[in-house]
């Protein structure tokens, strides 16, 4: 629990990106749930209400009062799609009751005002004023509900309530996270710009996520002002599905904001547009980030040339704060681009987590040996995700695990479309098993094969031998005792392998090895050399495994004389 202002307790429902950590499963609004709400039923924590799919003005009034009085409701989703002619009256009735609620943590609004009913019959001035007045009734809900930490707007049309909503957002002292999805519509909408301006001016916000926004120069100016403000509390900023590169001024404006900001820890930028802008813009953009405080950086669709990769690599060489780096969708990189990246990675002593996601058609055909060398040379690198298209590329990636200097604890391999025969599942598994035989650090291995890859599943018997080679006690002792998790999106991992990996979770690897020996070898067939018995008994006696007593019992059955009392005659004979 976090303490809100005034000493009140507020549940934490946001992850580091400002997204709800609890995935609410909302139920549709109906009379049954209204009855439960009126009784403050603790099982009703999330409701989805869609205008015009339930009730009339009187019913919505009852629902609003029930929602307003609820102390258990945590999430409310309101969708305005095809709207009835009495929309203003419905909203007035519902929002009047909702305004009294103080338990809702997450509010989601799908705003299509002026799209549904208005397509066939435009709202007159009185209807527009009525709807706008309805939203003003939510002022106490926004300003006094200290539990409200997350708001989401799905804005498919401009809407004519944006000015009122903007005022509510800007004045709310409790909201931590705001997510805005423009749904590819109204790219020049002034209403959407008002909402974003209000978000940028709310100095309590820590997380902002925006999708498909019409990033005008004015909006980018607001973002710059927000980032450069000394009182800025923002920790994470995400722009998704943006055409930011089309506007040179936008890129430069946001870059200036980054250069003056010292609070932002996480930044995500996803650009799908083919008209991306020129390399010089992005070289300047990354140069402005050299003095930033980013700890997590996610860029998708940005690295489209060797020169941009070089600019990013130079930026990261100067910025030693970055711990997590995720890159994706790079279409024209050559070996030079990968070498820039590898050289940076090999000497960057802070990065612990690297994701290189789905690439362009020819990108990984240029993957060179420099990347696994960089993985080995970076002593702090703990997690890597890489896509592969050929068995040769898999060997390049796996070679990073063979080095005794590898510090990787987690590896995710994405087998991309085009990964086909002659790379059979046996060959793929053999490559992985060979690299893991020499590795004592990797704990988690993720095997992801997309349906177009042509790759079947892993060869489980090979992995079973890797985890516990029963050909001899020595082979069992030198099996892999480190791998704790193996995931496959093709089939479930066999129970026998899962059991061995659970055994590997024990941090005392000597205990793990002895447990495997005890379970898979019969002491009835073992030949004990008398001189080695003290060592064997000492080794077993120091372990904490559950089978210690059974091991001692089997040894004593095999060599019972170790427990026989020595007589004077035998002692004299031994001394002679």
C-alpha cells in the first residue's frame, strides 16, 4: 500500500510503465450487478457500461447512485458508441451519482461523442451544452477521489467535451498515469490536443502513454515544456504508432525537452510510418539524450540505417544510466550497423537487459560474430532476447553461452519466418544442449517459434540428458544443475524435465547433484573401495537433501562392517 497525501492509503495498481498491474475482467452493466452494487457486494470490482445498450434515463440514475456509493468498485469502463437521442439526460443522471465515488482506481472512457447518433442527426447547441454540463459534474470525482490513479481515453473522434475533460485532468491532484489512444482518427483534432495539453500540464503525473497522436508543433512544444519543467514528476513516457519523424520541428522540440529533463527513467517510441524522417534528425535526437537519466529505453521502427544505429550507440556510450535496452524492426542494417551496436554493448558496464525483437526481412542475415562476443565481454548483462533465421545464426547466439565468462541468466530465442529445414528440431536442440553443457550461469531459456518458422518442437530426450546424464555417476555429477526454467510455445515441457529444473532451483548445486545421483542410480550395484568410504560418508553427511538417510542406509547395507564394533583381537591384528 502507498500512502497518498493526507496520510490516506492507496492501493498500488500501476507497474513501472504506468499500466494497471491488475487485469480487470469487467462485467457488463445490468440490473443484477446494480443490485449487488447497492448492497456493496465486495465481489463487484469492475464494471463495463456502454451507452445505449442498457436502460434509460431513470435506470442510469439508479446505476450512478449505486456506483457512487460503492466502496469496492475499482475499475469503471464507459463506452460511448451509437448514442441515443437522450444522451445528455443519461449522462447527467449517471455522472451525478458517479461524482460521489471514492473507490475507483482506474477510469476508462471511450469517447465517440459526435460519431454515433450524431452521424445521422447532428446534436443541436442545447444537446452539446447538456453533455458538456454532465461532464462538469465529475469535478468532485477527479479532485477528491484519492484512489484515482489511472485514466484511459480512447478517442476515435474529436468530441466536444474535450475542454471540460482537459480541465478535470489538469486539476486532479492524484492521477499518476494517463493513457490516450486516438485510434488512427482525427489526426488534426483540436479536442485531442486539448486533452494532451492538460496531461502535460498536470505536474503529478508520473506515467504518460500516447498512441496515434497528431503530434503537431504545438503539442510537441507542450511536451518540451513539461519535460524541461523543474517540477516535472514524469518517470515514464511512451509514444506508440507515431509519425514523429515526418516533422523536423517535433523531433527537435522533444529532443530539447529530453536534454533538460532529469526525472524521466523510461522512454518508449514506436514508429510505424514509412515516411520516417532523415538520419540527421535522429542523430541530433540521440545526441540530446546523452545527458538524460533514462534507465530503460525502447525503440521500435527507429533504427533503420547504420548511421542511426551509430548515433544511438554513441549516445549510449555517453549515457551510463541505461539498464534496459529494447530494439525492434530495423530494416536496412548491415554488418557495420551491428558492429556499432556490439562495440557499444561490449563496453557498456550498466546494461543488464537487451531485447532485439522481430527484425526486417534481411536484417539478421548480416548478424556477425561480434554480437555474442559483446555479450560475453559485458560482465553485467543478465538477459538477452534475439531473433534467429538460420541454424548458423543460432550457433552464433549459442556460442555466447559456451564462454566461461558469460554472465547471462536469461536467454530468449525467437525463431523467425524462414527458419526451415535442414534445421530440424534435433539439430536445434543439440546446438542448445552443447552450449549449456559448459554453462553454469543461465537459469531461464525461452524457445519461441512462430508458426511460419517451420520448426517443430525441441528434442526433449536430448534436454533430459543435459539435465541428468544417467550413463554414469560421474556424468550425472557433471550434468547441468543451473537451468531452472525452459519455456516453449509449441508444447508443454515434459514433467520429468520440469521436475529436474525444479530441483535445479536449489542454490546448493552439490545437493542438487547428489539428489540426482540418489534418484537415478542404485547403490546395490555400486562397488565401494574401503579407503574411499570416509570421503563418501563425509560428502553425504554434509548435504541437506531429503535422501541423506536413505543414502546412508544403502551404503551400510552394502558395506555393513563400517558399523561393526572393533574387538581387542582385531585391533591388535590391525596394529601388527
